[in-house]
C-alpha cells in the first residue's frame, strides 16, 4: 500500500499525486521551501494532507534554521507555508498548532525546540489517520447496503495521512460487510476522481466506476445512487461547505432526486470564525488547467478560461456532516458548536 506522506531522515517524502495513476513516484522535500512548492503544485493535495505537509514543512524549516534570529526565521517559514493555498483551513490549523507549540517552548534550548516540533508534526500525521478511522466508523451506518455511493474529487488516503474522510466512510462500510458500488466523478479540471480516487480504491480492492462530472445528474435520477459522500476543505459555522468545484452541483442534484448528501471531515476542517460560507476564500488556479488536459491543449489558443478550484455548498443541501466526534445534523450552528466542545 502506498504512503501519502512520511517524515524520514532524508526529509519529507510524498507520493507525487501529479503523476498518478501512470507513475507511482515518491518525491523527497529537503527544505521547507520544497514542501511549500509541493503543496502549491499539488504534488500533495487534499485538506488534511496539506495540513500534515505544512506541519512537516514547519518542522523541516526549524530543523535547518540557524540559532541567530530564530524567531524571525520561524515566522518566515510559517508565512511561506501559509501562502501556498488559501481555501483548506487545515493548512492554517496545522501551522497555528506548530506556532502554539513553539511559543510554549520559547527560551528552551534550540535542539529541544527542534525535536519537539518534529515530534509534533509526526503526531499530527498519526492523529490524522486515527481521526479518519473514527470518521469512517461514525459514517459507515449512513451508507445503504447494496446501493451505489457517489463521490466527487478525492477525499481518500491520498488526501489525508491515510484511510481518508469520504473514502474512509466507504472503506469502513465495506469493512462492516456492506456490498457497495462506488461511482467517482472524474472531477475536471484536475481530474482527482479519474486519476486518484478510482486508482486508490482499486489498490484496496474496492470496485469503482468512473463517470464524467456531467453524468452525475443522470445517475442520481436513476435511483441507483443510495447516497453521496464527499470531503470538505472548510466548513463555516452555519454548515456551508467549501469543497472541490462541482460539489455544489452534485448537492443540488442529490436534493432534487431525494438522495442524501453527506460531508465527511475532521473537526480541523471547521472554521467557526466564519458565520457563513460567503467569506470562505476560493482559490483561483491557472486558466491553463482548463484549456489543457494533462498538458495537451483542448481549447483555442488564447481563449479566456475561469478556474475556481472550489465552490460552496449551502448548508440546506447537506444532510449530515460526519466527523471523528460524531455526526452533526441541521441546524448546524448548534450541532457543530456542540461537537467542537465535546471532549
Ligand atoms: O484541490 P484539492 O485536490 O486539494 O481539493 C481537494 C478536495 O476538494 C477534497 O475533497 C477535500 O480537500 C477533502 S480531502 C479529505
């Protein structure tokens, strides 16, 4: 089985998600700048995975920073990693956690601080796998037996430190003995569904079928789909969900056809400082990702193209939000706050 991200004596090792599924190659980031570039270029992607990567980037930066002016260097490391991608809140959550640890250790010997930061980054990775397993356990019961589950983008082991959020729910349902088919939207323009989700499920022996994004409505209407399960990049206090572009259309079509729409995400994806999804920053990526597919031009030269990487699904379309602490249902202002404060 592949490893999404690992801390090794050589540096931070990640499976290169830009090359999958045709090549299974690992890259080693030896500096925090290389980790930042890997996040920006989507060698690693998916909200929890980029949180783990950012934490490891902070640790790597601290490890190589000299004693002089350590405070300022630490700030630069954190700022560089925070500037990589704007939407997934797990990135900022992980950097804040590393900063808090650093502040609590200020004045201690440099080596002790560096060791503690490395251990914390590894702890964040280990916890993420446990959190995904708990999300899976909490969500498995929602998945109807003998039906097809539709998912969008990749919210699997590749998008986390392992096991996955939306795919964690699917994995846990299969482990419980449910017989499922998975439909994966191809997820234009970056093709996370086509390149990553069906590859990852195949590695696990879970049968999946690839569909193009514009087929989702047709299959949701057909009665074959028992539920939709997706991940999230940021969830506002009212339950609005930012996730991969196209998620909103799937949610509306699911509601229109009476199909439950579930979001699976860790508590670290909640951003209760935002009252609604209107204020979630949406990353705009290069037009060339739309005008080209895998480097091959598919549109007339010079044609303008838009490329918002995420959209926001209003909470009214979300049947439930599955977290490691339990399942939140509307009204989300209350249920999400209750989960955050639950120990
Ligand atoms: O642009 P990406 O590939 O980082 O977007 C990923 C998603 O939108 C995922 O659905 C989300 O991060 C949840 S991953 C568990």
